[in-house]
């Protein structure tokens, strides 16, 4: 009978221990991300590899988003705590006061390209003069990249017909010859090339080295109330980012599961994406200045605005 | 028009201003902000440099061209189908198969077929306007008093005359109903279609999409107000035409 | 029986009509071998029990239906369809609501391509004939029943038919208007000399109007009896001769309606 009692105690202890370890430390974090965006691979890797759980975080997906502004609307409504999102929607929503967020880490830099349609025989950006070029949205990072590329080539943007086309429609439009070129993020450039719908004229990395793209943001109030949680989240993000960089092939296969794109595509696309985690205040500021010029951001002092928006303490970055 | 009709909308507006101002409606802009937004859309434009007037003209051009094509095909076809059972038997299954598909679902195909210009938006508008016009024309023809047809025959009218001088005028009230319904659907469908892609950067749907992307919800609501008002005005114009044409009622 | 057998305007020989109900395939025999000769310039009334087929008979003459057996000869030629030479006036008026009074009357002229000015002139004169001058620009919805019927008559007259087929045209009018219209019709007929075949339910009306009154049997209809009214026009409804004829016709009708 004492053996039975001992066994009973052992079982109870085990159960209690089990209950204890899962309830006492796990913190719920509602996360948003774009399920078709390879730039946000770190999120997926962290989730699948258990990096979040390691940190004692219970990450809940706060909704399915197909575009940045959608995700930012969710922040606006208080539905999300943290998220992976493009710099453009994060900054516009913050500047309009529609969402109170802070940028706490980078998800990736570069990772876009200017793609031209087959049959357009131009050697460089100069050839875009008088052409029709599509961007995913007004004042997006791609819009910024295009303007930079044109400025560098000495082409007046007014001499280029810039129109907005949603990325899924870009490839068909290129193939059909309705647009001459498109500026878009991976994996679309790689897909276009694979489908013989276009060729890469120049990558964004060449135009604007180390330009930011997707970021990790946090709801300001959540940050204030749970700084430790945010710290742990970013630790997991950092670990995932490093993992990707050390295991490119495996990461590409995971990207295939994450986005649904073919492994051939994801592998090729990854060559053009830089997964980092330290946000560059300078690069973000220069982007803010561009948006101010186009009139979509009303920031009296872009530098001050950027500093108030970006928090580098979690990534140990300086105000570079 | 009864002057008391204006009271409920005014009350609603006042309520909206009050609640939004207090912050009870989340970050929804107030009516005042929306009105200011309309001014900004006209003066500055969204994206900056693309003024409301340009967006409005582009959308109107698309909706009217799509609607015109729908009208020109649906009315004669409807009259034929209403007057000849055989025509109805042949065309009806096709109509009933396509009608349930929402026009917007055709957008990706439209893009491949017609590109990014006027034609693809007009095509989607066409799909929205076509079926109400067709169906109402058919029912209009079928509801023409058969005695009128017989009277015409006894006065010496042949088939073509009956078609043109009896069935067409007789079904006009129904045709106009079809037009009003068709135009209403066309306008709504167009705005949604413009969210897909516009060649020249103009369109009311594109304008409000941009407002959303740029988190300018005041301009978004302003745009919605403009869209609603324009839709109302178009319908009002049709009703005006109806009064003229159907004086005999 | 003082029916003339020279009848050139209209000849009905062994005219029969059977309808087949679409859904059940059931046969409905409406007319059973009608023989009738109608003289040019006459005013003949067709009477019979309710539902006996008077309207069907008129529609066959008008060409809106085709016989199952027998033939309808109009001026010696078989009738194959409707036409302006055999004008019809319906109980429901059938005026085109979207056309003004004037344009209704000129309809038959417009469709045969008559120039607008002349068509208008003719229409105006027929409107005058029916006493509706001044009403040219009104729409049918603005007219009373009697006025509508007069427009309908003017519309049919405008195409100058050689025979006028009228299907209970005054049935929906009130008694006073009806009497007025009967007098109007007699006067019109006397003036124009058009052959008239007039279907009616009302024995009074038949006696007032008809030179010859043809009595039909119950369905399937045959010609049972023909009565001649040789009274002078306009007829007094209280005259003994009027009342006597009326009684005879009522008697035949009663017989027809009660017979097994």
C-alpha cells in the first residue's frame, strides 16, 4: 500500500509540475503577419522551431492578413500586440495617429527588384524614360526605390508613367505587355522570371543598399505594460534570424511551407533577401523624408518623428 | 419633395458627429472631418496631385461605357427573348449559368483579357448592369397587354411593327426599372473593380483604396460620401428621364 | 327568316372551332358548323348564351383565330389573318397608353407609312366623326370609358375597314353612356354605310341596333335562329314592336340556357 501511495504522490507531483510549467511562465502575445511575404520568414521559423515557446511565449495569430494596411487596421482596433509588417504601412498609420506603435526590430532589408517585361530591350534604368512602371502602392518602399533609381540615372520621375498595380496582378500585366516594368518584393520577381514574364533589371540592393523593408512592431501600450515580453519576443526573433542565415537551404524549404511557393522559387528569392534584426534609424529616416515629400506623411521634423517611432534598445543597435 | 424627409439623415449626421467626436466610434472620422476631406480631395488630391475631379471623371467614364454596352445588348436581346419563346429557350440557360457569378469574381480574368485600361473596368460594369436590364426587359415585354398586340394586328401591323411600335413602348416602364437597378449595381461594382488596378491612376475606388493604404480615414470617409452622392445623383437623373418618357402613366 | 343569301361581304360556311387545352390535351368544341351570310352595309348582331362562343366567332372573322373546319370568306376570299379591312373594336378598348388620342387614331395610318401631316389631318377628321375634337393631346388614362371607346372606334375607322367587327364594345360602360354610344353607333353606321357585325350580351342592345339578329345556341354554338328587325332608326325602346321582338329573343335565349 505504501508503494501505491508513493506512486500516487509521484503522479500528482508530475501532474502539478506539468501544470505549473505551462501556466506560470507562458505569456500570450497576439501577433500579426503576412502569410505570403517571404520577408517575414523569421516569424515562421521562430514559431516552428519553438523559439517563442522557449522564451515562455504563447504566440497567437491575430488574424489572416494579405496586405500591410489591413494588418495596421487591426493594430488600430487593438487586436494585435506585435506584428511583422512592411515599413510603409507602419509609418503611415503611425504618422496619421491611426495606430500607436513602435518599431522594435528589423525583419529584413533589401529583397525587391525592378522587373521589366520580356521584349523590353533596355540595358539600365535610363531606359525607363517614357515607360510605364508599376508600384504596389503610393509611397511604398518600392516607390521610394524607384525614385532613387531614377534620380541616380538622371531620369525625371515626371517622364515615367508610374501607376499602382497590386503585386498579384503585376506578373500578368508584365506578361501581357500592359506595363513595361514593375517594382516589387520577393518572391514576385523570382516568380516573374520563372514564368518568363520578365527579367530583373536591377535589384533594390543595388539601388539602395541595406534599405529596410519589413519590420517587427509592437503596440505602444503593450510595450509599456510588458517590456520583458517584448524583449523575449525579440530574442526569439533574433535567434530565428540567425538560424535562417546559418541554414539557408532549410530556411528556403520552410519558406515553401510558409508561403506556399515552390522550393525552387523560394531558394532563388532568398538570394535577394537579407535577414537582419537591427533597425537602421538613418535608413528609416530617409524613407520618412521621402514620404513627407510625397505628402503622405505630415511630420514637421522627420528626424524627431523617426526617433520617436524606432526603439533600438531591444536589438542593441545605436542611433546609426 | 416632402421637406420632412431631410430630418432623419440630419439626425443621423448629428449623432455621428457627436459619437465620433467623443471617440465612441473608435478612430472613425467625424462628418466635419469628412467634409474637410472632400475639400482636400479637390484641392490637394489623393495621391497628392490626383484631384477628385479626375477620379470622378474616370469612374464616370467607366461606368457609363460599361452601362451603355450592357444596355445596347440587353434591351434588344430582352425584347427578342420576351417576344419569341424560342429565343428565350436558347439564351436563358446561358444567362442563368452566368448570372449567379458576382461580377467582381471576373476581375482577374478581365485583367488578362482587357488589360488595365478602360475596357476591363467597363467589362465588369457590363456584367453588373446586363442582367437586371435583360431580365426586366423580358418581363416588360411579357407583360404587355396581349390585346394591344391584337389591336395592332387588326390595324395592319406586321411582326416588325409590333416589335417596334407596341412591344418596345409597352415594355418601357420595365426597361427603365431595369436600368435603374442595373446602374445601381454597376456603380457599386465599378468602385470595387477599381480597387484591382487602374491604368492611368484615376478612379474613385482607387482613391479610397489609397486613402486606406495611407491611413487617411478622413479621406476614406470623404470619398465614400462622394461615391454615395454621385450614385444618388445618377439615379435621380434616370428618374428625371423616366418622368419625361413615361408621361402617359 | 328574311336573311338574304346573296351575302358578299362575309360568308361563313360550316365554320367550326375546337380548342385543345395545352396541358391536358382536352378538346373544347366551341363552334359547331356555323353557316352565315352577311350582306354588305348591314348591321348584324350576334347574340347567345354566356360563353357560347360569340367572341370566338368574331375572332375567326377577324383572323385572330383559324378555323378547325369550314371557312370564313371575306368578299369571296378566305381569311388567313387579321387586317385593316376587317377592323375590330374590343371590349377592353386596347388603346395604346403611351400614345395620345390623336396618335392612337393615326396608328394604322402611321404604320402604313402615310406622311405625318396627312395622317394627322385624317386622324383629326375621324376624331371629329366620333365627337372628340379638342381631345387630341390627352392620354388614354385621362379619358372616361365612353371616350376611350370612341377613340377606339375612330382608330379602327381611320384605316377605312370594309367591315367593322365589334365585340361587346359597350359592355363596360354605365347604362346612360351605353345608350348614348348605341345611338352614336347607329348614326355613324348610317353615315358611313360600313358593314357591321356586333356581338352582344344585351338583348335590348341587339334589338336597338340590329337589322338582323343572329341567335346562337349554347356551346358548341350553332345558328339557332335569326330575327329581323325592320323598325325604322332611331328606334324607340318602348315601342310595342321593339318590346315584342325583345320578348321573342328572350324566349329563345331562355330556352337555350335551360335546355339540357
